[in-house]
């Protein structure tokens, strides 16, 4: 029997056991090696079967413990479908739609499911304010002087300490601070590409990446991306001769929330290293995991220095501080020179506040509470969508981050739906803004990094009613 049929057959057997509750929520599955012996197949075949079950949110992996029946295995809605590779299709930027969504951000009366930042009630604002006072007292010139071009030494040292997932592979000298993650990505593209070059990105993708690429005169290939496991590496291999750089979010992508398996991350880095293609890795959401351990970034597997690892505190601590960083590997000196041209240095005050919070402000405690809130909110949102949206709605199953991706009936145009919703003081992110092509018109992104309450539940219900009325 063919290998492909075998892994599907094994996945189907386990799926039937879960649906019949022979295997109940929380039950541990037999080990990969035990199933290999039971079905007389290769270990890789069993891994593929488990990957298939994970993609349906039926099982979940717990590091150093094994696989378990997922708490969400009884969900009613399927996960969104996967797009196809688009290389030569006519491009059309959704700039007007992006502007329309951004123009509502200042209106406090609007429920901002569209906003990509956490609600202020989820952030340690009082502690950060104390940190500002402390930094003003301790910094030379109260933080008004120029900082090192490479960035605040205290922050870079703490970033190295906090990069435990890399097992000591980075030091303070490996980091360059930036004005947020987008500034880091922009700088990385500036030193690795030239106007007319082609880059590969996920699809759907955060619209800011598309806007940067357009402003730099870069061509973009959108790669098919699975809502659970991330970028399709087979699709990347087909277009790799055209690619000058890749820009991926391997951990909890925006907007899908996908998480690339470790084996795929390793394969990706090896592939790009062989072709000497830099990988700009946006790991903005890596610390917002719902499982028991932080997932490794692609940077972990980087031996040649081709991975440029970008991050910030914009989604975890202080969006307005604009404190970000990059560990650019072999491109460090170019990044420093690029930063000198762009900004000379980044503000020392907020870098020092973030560094102090990482060292003395119980950053780990804040992240634990924050992750718990996000996971709980995610479950609340999923349940509400299943209760109030049409039955053919598809919804993502993120294992971290702060977004849900919804795929609605093909008859729905979420750009038109947005105009209706905003009149009822509800804002969401229409799917069309996450691509340069004419696709995802029936999709939307919802931010669940909000304070869950009865009003929020009612607003999701009202949004569901708007969708139903559009059918």
C-alpha cells in the first residue's frame, strides 16, 4: 500500500476513535514508536499521520510528554482552506482598504477586532511607568543623549539572556536594536535586496510586509501556507531560483496563527543555506505560545548566519515604545551601517525601561499571565464564532499569538461587510488586505488580545448576524 494512503489510513483510524470518544479529550495517544510497530510502517509515516491529525486540531503535542487528544477536538467548524501558488497573476495593492481600517483606530467607541495590539488592561503599565522614572534617574543625561548605534547594551545583554530557546547561541554582541520589528524587517530587506529583486513570503501575510516590498520596488511571490503548519516548502522549492530573500513568520504567523514544525524549520534553513538565500524571520509572537514550551525559531538551526531573527515587545509589553531588535547573523555590520544612515541611534530611555523590566520586573511572570489570558480568550472567541456565525464558517486553530482567521461563505465580500459593521461600531480586518492578489475576499482576521466581557461576546454575536444577513 502506498505510503500516502498508509498515513491517511492511520490518521483516519485514530480520528474515528476520537470522534467515538474511545479516545477522550486529554487522553494520551500511543507513542510514535509503538504505532510504528503496531502498523508495521516507518516512523515518518506515523509522524505524517500525527501531522494530519494536528492540522485538524484533533491532537496536540506536549514537549517531552507525547501526543494527547486536543481540548478542542470537539470543535464544530473546520480549519480554513489552503491557497495555491500564485506567481504571474496581476497584482493590485489593497492600500485604500488598509487606510480605511486604520482610520478607525482613534475612535474609542469602536470595538477593535481589527487592531493588532493587546488591550491596555492586559499590559503591566504601572510597572512600566515606574521603570521610566527609574531609567530617567539612572541614565546619563536622563536618556536625552545619543545611544550606541548598535543599541542599548543593557537591553542587548538581557535579550541574550532571554534567548534561552537558542541555548546560548547568541550574545549581546549579536543583537542590533531597532524601532520595532517592522523597522528591523525593513532594514533586513534593505541590506539583502535591490529594486527589482524577488522575495518569497507567506500567504496570507501581514499587510505591512507587502507595503514595505512595494515601497522598495521588490517583486513578491506569495507561497501557499497551511493554517496549522505554515509555509509549503515544496512550493518554495519550485520558485527558489527566482528568490533573493525570504521573509517568514514561523511561529504563530499573522494572520493565520500557523506554527511551522521543527522538522520543517530545519529543512527550510538547510535549503536556504544551500542556495545562500537569507531568511528574514519575524518572531514577533514566539513568546505567546499556548503549549508548555516556547517553540524554537528558525534561527536555532542557523549555522551559516543566513537567518536574520527579528522581534520586539510591541505585542507583549509596550506597543508604543517601538523597541525592537534583530540578530542579523552575517549581515550585522551592514545592518549597523543601515541603521546609522536611517536613524543614527534608537531612543535610549525606552530601551532601558524594557531592559530593566526583563531583568527586575518579572517579565516571565507577566508573560505567563498574558499567555493564559490569550489562550482563554482564543477559546472564548472560537466558541462565540461557532455559536453565532453560519455553519459553513471555517476558523483557524492557532497554538499561540493573538489572531483568528475566519473563512466565510464564498458569496461573502468582507470588504463590503466592513462598511456595514463599522456603522455598528465594530471593526475587523478584511481578508483582502493580507494579499497582493484578488483573493481572501471572503475572509477576515479577528484580534482576541482584548479584555473578554459580555459586551465583547455581544459584539461577536452582532458581527455573526451581519454575516448571516449578507448570505
